[in-house]
């Protein structure tokens, strides 16, 4: 990437909106340069050096746009993009690639990326593309916004009805405990977003609560037995190593959120 950042700021009406951007790449110096450059243009910017760093930020924050490197030190950016789209996460995504490969660009756009940029690039071009993507997405609701209690969440053969507080499989009611429903509701409200164990307990029970030993893991294991075809290879409730769990309603290997 061209590293000369001493460029006169270009006025843009979208800079006043204080949109929040996450930059994820294997080149940490480039991440920091882009964070500074985009911050100077009015955006709130976070930077992550790889998939695991991204997972921690993704769990805590909501972002309007993701600038995502194609190759990461601990993951595959295109797989993350595909998994987020499989999890019905519509956060705008601009992919970055170190080599000009048209087939790779077409593949990533087909996976759901909103734009694609080859390295090295002029940061002004990224800024222009970023503003163009945000203009296109400005009318869309944020994918992580809390849903309403009258919604129905479909995943695989299941339908979770938040109003009726019920779970059905192929239109047949599935017995579910209050605790299991509360946890599944939290997952459904945060599709594709990795959640820490403490955060899961806090949101599922409405208050901060200590997780003693492996109590939460036991609850997750029971919930997996309820909804997974093979609990030992879960499709919907997946483990995020070193953090917690993530819910992927799309299911299947192609929809796995491979942050780590």
C-alpha cells in the first residue's frame, strides 16, 4: 500500500456521520496508517491484526463497514466474509488483496463483499470506495440491531418464535426449557457475532453472573444436543477459540465463522 498520508483532506458529507469502521489486515503498519488516515476524515476507526483480534472487537462493538484483508495471519478473509453473509450479517465489507487476481476478486464479490481493492492502493481511492459503499448501504438497517419480540428466527429446520417463546422443527414443537430459550434468544439476536462466556450469561439472565467452572459449557452442550444433528460437529452454535461462542443460522461448513 502506498504509505504517503500527507494528503489534503477531501471534504465529504459522510464524514459528519461519524461512521464506525473496522480495519483488519495482516500488515499491522498498514492497519495503523489507515486508522489514522480515516480518522482524519471524520470516521471512528478500530484496527485488528488478524482474525482473533477481529473476533474480540466484533463481540464488543457494532461497525458500519469492515475493511478486511484477504489473507490474515490466523485466518482467511474471504471465508470470514462468506460466513458473515451466511449468518445474515449485512455489514458493508471492502476486501483487500495483495495480488491482482481477477478470479479471486470475482469469487469474493460472489461471496458477498461490497467492493474489492488490490494492494498497493492510494488511500484516497479506499476513502472514495468506502464513501460510495456507505452511500449505497445508508438506508439499510444495521444487521446487529436488536430485534423485536414478535419476530421469528429460522435456522435449518427450526423456527424460533420469540413472541410465542417456542421452538419448532419441521413445524413440530420442540420441548425447550426457559434457560435454553433465553440463551437461544440471545444467540438469535446476535447472529454471526462471537460472544464471550460472561457476556452470554449476562444477556441470557439479565444480570451479571459469574460462570463457575464449565457450567456454561455444559449448558451449551445441552443446547447443542437439542438443535444440532451432530453435537460433536455443531453447525449452528460454534466455538470461538479463546473467546466463547457464535451463532450461525445458515449452518453448514460453508457458513462457519472462522475467526480463528
